[in-house]
C-alpha cells in the first residue's frame, strides 16, 4: 500500500437491492490518518457503503479502492489492511475477552511469538486487562465495543471502520468508547471512518464529514466549512437545509 | 509465514474458538448424548425381539447406525448456528478477516466433529454395557474416528450450504426437520438395505449416510462385515465432502451481504 495515496477512494459507487437503491453515485476520498464521519438518518445507506468498503457487500455500480487495493479485484488485500467494527455486537459472548483476541490474532496471522504481547498491549490500551478472562457476555455494552475495537486493530490496519459504534450505549459508555478511539488514533495514526447519527460525535471527532441522504452524498467537508457555506447554525440545521429531511427527530445531546 | 502454515493457522483459529466454547459449556454435549442412548435402550431392545430382521444380534446391527444417526442429527443443525452468528454479528468479524473463505468453512467443519466424537464415546460406552460385540482393535477405533470425522464435516457443511440458501432461522428449522428423516430412513442405519423396496434401495445408493453406516458396521464390531468395499465407504463421502466444501466456500459470504 502506498503511504501517500488516499486510504479510501470511491468513484460513482452504487448498490441496489432489486429495485431499491441503497447507495448511488457516491464519490469520496479519505486521506491517511484522517477521521471521517458518515452522517445520515437510519436507512440513508451508511451501513451499505461501509459493507462495500469492507468487502462484505459487492457493489452493483462504480468502484472503490481501500488502502490502495481494489475492493472488487483484491478483496483479500483490502481485508488485510482494514479493521471493521460492525453495528451488531461482533465479539463472541461465549468466549472470554482474551479468547476473542486470540481468535483475531490467529485470523490475522500475527506471528505466534508476538501474539501474547500484542494482545496484552491492545487490552491495556482499551483498559480491559482486568476483564480479559471473563466471558464477554458479562461485559457492559461499552466494554464489549472496546474489545471489538481492540480485536479490529490488533493487526494495525491503515483504516478502521466503525459502524454506529455508540448506538445503544449509555452516555458514559459513549464517552469511554470515544476517548479510547482518540487514544488509538494518536498512538497508531490509523484513519478512522465512522458512521453516526449523533451530530455532536461528528462535530467533536471528525476532521471531515459526509452528509448522506437516500444513498447519495449531499455534502462533504469540514464541519466549519459546511456551516459557513450554507449559513447553517448546526449540522442538524444544515442537514435539513440540504436534504429537506430531519437527521435525528429525537436528537439527544450528550 | 508460508502460505500453507498461514492457511492452517486460520483453520485452527476457527476450530479452536468453537472448541473453547464447548469447553465453557459442556452441558450441551451431555444433553445431546441422551437421544442416541434412548435409541439403543428403547428402540434397540424392542426391535431385538423381532427375529430374522438381521443375521445375528439386532443390537450389534443397530449400534453403528445409531452412531451415524447421532452424528447426522447434530451436524445437520450446524447451519443454524451459522445463521445465529450472522444475526449476532459474529460472522461479520470472520468475513472481514483475511482468512480464505474455505479456511473458515473447513475450520467450522472440523469443529463440528468434536461434537460427533464425544457422541461416539457415549455410544461406545452404552453399547458395551448392552453387550454389543464391539471391536477395540486400535486400527478399527482409528477407522471409526476418521469416519465420524468425515461424516460430521460432511453433514455440517451440507447444513451450512442450506443456511446460505434459506438465510433465516425460521426457514432453516423447517428444512432441517424435513431433511433429516429422508436421509435417515433412506439409509441402512436401522434396517438392512436388502429389506428395502427397489426404488428406495436405489435412493440409498446415493445417500452418504449409507456408506458411513456400512463402513462403521465393518469397523465397530468384531463380527462386522461391510456390504460395499471400505474404499467405497470412505471414498464416496470424501469426494462429496470436497465438493460441498468448495460450494460452501463460495456461498458462505452471502450470509453477511
């Protein structure tokens, strides 16, 4: 993978399910180390986009390169260089935290002699060392999310995809997840692409945001740029202005 | 890491995770062992009163059939856990990993045999108590172990393919029930193939369970004889297994689309 090229680059990417268009004509570029937010209401196409970029869902139009590799032609290479935390809880609740980490370490072919130390390091970073031998079923939602992030970054990916990482978490859990993601970003320099419908998460964390509505890109830029260009006081107002739809009818402020 | 070693590491990753789960919850293995014991104790004892059904003891005849059947009944619902893992999100983690899809399928198939082998141990113990003329020659035991391994892998991979087609738990439950009975009854598990009407006998020849039972019958018992050559009893399921693994590897990613 080239160190200077974009970490994500899509050209007119699209996905249909029968007659339903989930994503259409979507072109974005994300730089290495950048934190990038995908914003839109439920059903806007954020998850479908993320599933295409992580090779889970084949596109029906356009193309994309992730970490320098073609998602259609070189899916295995893409997978080697990305981390993905799906919206659904992906850690196995019947295994302990350590066993889940071991599974990831083996799947990502970490050298056997480094496994122990790298797992310990990742668990420390996510402050889960004390819970490593407990079944994940006993974890709080926030702890499970942090474990999943640890699992997804063990192989030091160039880009980490987080699909609605704080959905269903209480405010403390949300804050803890984000403070750990910030630390991870500082320590690894990985690009982070996350989807959310919490405006304040995008405002606080993202270098740039993409507003997505009905599968299409409505706007992309820094939060300040977008607000200035469209004369909107908040991202919520901006979203409504650009798409005519409310982003989060029952927005909860942190 | 060389490619072969890498592939085996990834297969092992999947198998080890499954085995660790079994180790955390061994009750699951125990409860599943009840059914085959009932077949031997109840069905076997009653049917043993029918004379002329088989040459020699019916319990001798039935024991390999019950082992094959219990392996089938456990493995055929394996696809359900694949759908369950998809619904939970666990499968997504496997699918975004760089492990080749075939390594994931093979890892799961091997793990399913851990259940089959524990069933085998229970059935041996129960059959021994009932006076079945079991062979404990090392070569025979090894042969049984390999056959249970192949059969578990075969039916669990078949089940995975069904899961990839039907995609939901509700539909899978219906189909799983619907499939086990014909596979079971169109085989020589509980009666000799010679007793079948010609049309059913023809179907039984295409049923991998027939070959599994036939091979087990030759190896499990001191008095055992196989209807087909052992090369066929092993060769036919192995070829089918290879085909099913290739097919499942292509279809598995559909579950997370």
